[in-house]
C-alpha cells in the first residue's frame, strides 16, 4: 500500500527501476521495475529462502486455563436493564434528539435487538424485518417517549 501511495503522490511510477531507488541493488536486477515487484514477476528469490529453518520440534505452549471454556449460553437482554450497546430509556433522558442520533449509527440488526430486548414491539405482531431503518428508529423513539410519559 505504501508503494501505491508514493505512486499516487507522484514520487514513484509503476515503471521506476528498483536500482534507481536502492543504489546498492545488484547489477543483475537493473531492469527490475516497481511493476515487477508488485506483480511478483521480478525473478528475485523468495525471502523465505534467506530465513533460517525453524526447529524440527515446535515449542511447547502451556495452556492459559486449567479447564476448557464453559459452553456458550444464549444471551437474553432483561427488559428495562441497560445493555452494552444502547439503553434507549437512559439515552432518551438526555434528549430525544440525542437518542435519534445514537440510533442512527446502529445497524438494522442492532435496532431490532433493542426492540426485542426492551419489548418495544411484539415481533409476533410487527414484521421487524420489513421495516426500514428510519421506521425502526421511529418505532423505538415513539415507544420510549410513550413509556416515559406514563
């Protein structure tokens, strides 16, 4: 990527000779150009050929934990409790516009999770997958406003 930035900035071209950049480059590579390096057609040996071989036996790695991890449990967001992503009720207390701004950056998946987790709407009666992002946000804001006004 750095080479492409230099090309974009006009400091290199795709046809710049490597020997013009690296003064000590061997004579056998005088016709190798940036294009050849980028397309792996320079004819140079792979760098792995110059790296010492690793030991025959890999090092023994000690486990970090004594026991296997517990099985994954399904996560259920309790109604009315804050979540790491967003609690619409606590954010609404900072202002409706703040809530709208915060909801705007979330994906439709996250918006549906908020609706289900905080029981903003019943997924059995509302097809959440059919709603647009704007409609999901409006559904959340309207229900939060209604509940907090009660």
